[in-house]
């Protein structure tokens, strides 16, 4: 069976751990648990007709005091770049992370996730700010770890891109 190392990247508190929990265990918790270093989970998915084990590296969030260790991305087949749709400053962190990855690790397939789309009254992202990332991403999806919206689709899209296939036509597409 094939394996693919997938990294979860983004600013602190964008929902990376909640997205992994929703995907792997189908659960959501309102309690915030800060990831320190890295937490690893696994889940088998199908890419085409072939089973693939996704090894999910949930990396601690980046902010002014903590920078993601690029060494964690060695051997990664791709990454999910998570932005909190209620906090536009997390988009800037995502842009900087992508630049660092390409400089220090190289170009990897990634899926851009605009998380917390269930909080429509608090949504604060605008389309012009997303253009560069959206155009570079294999796909862009509005997700909600709380409701599960587009979570399975996000991991499926990245698994397909990481294994060299086209991203599936996911609901939500490129907003």
C-alpha cells in the first residue's frame, strides 16, 4: 500500500487540529488544544482504485514568536494550508509559509482551506487577497471542522494531487 506524508500548516488557532480530528475520527470539540511541535495521525483513503495511507503531520501554528520548522516537511507529498476566514491576518501567515516552503523545501502540491465557513457573520476574507494563493493551489475549499463541510473533499483533493492525479471536482471549488 502506498503512503503519503501530508502536513497541516497555518497560523495558530486556524483549525488545523480540528480538521484532522474531523477527518480521522469524525469528531469536533469546541475546546482549543494548542499543538506543540507535531502530532501525527493516519487514515487510509482511496485515490482512484488504489488505497493510500495518509500520514498526517499536524504542525504547531506559526505566529510572531514561533516559526514552523521546515525540516518537518522533508519527505512530504503535499500540504494543506489553512486560513481562518474570520481572521484576515492568517492569510498573510499562509502567504509567508508558502514562500518559505518553496524556498527551503521546493514546490509541493497544496490545497488552500478557508476554514470556519460556518461563522458566516464573522467572515472577513476578501477575494483579491486570496488571488495568489488560490491560483497556486491544487484547489481551494471553504471548510468547517465543526460541520464537516468540505473536510473529506479537502483531504481527497490533496491525496489525489500528491499522488500525481488531478484534483477531484470538489464541492466548493475555487471561491
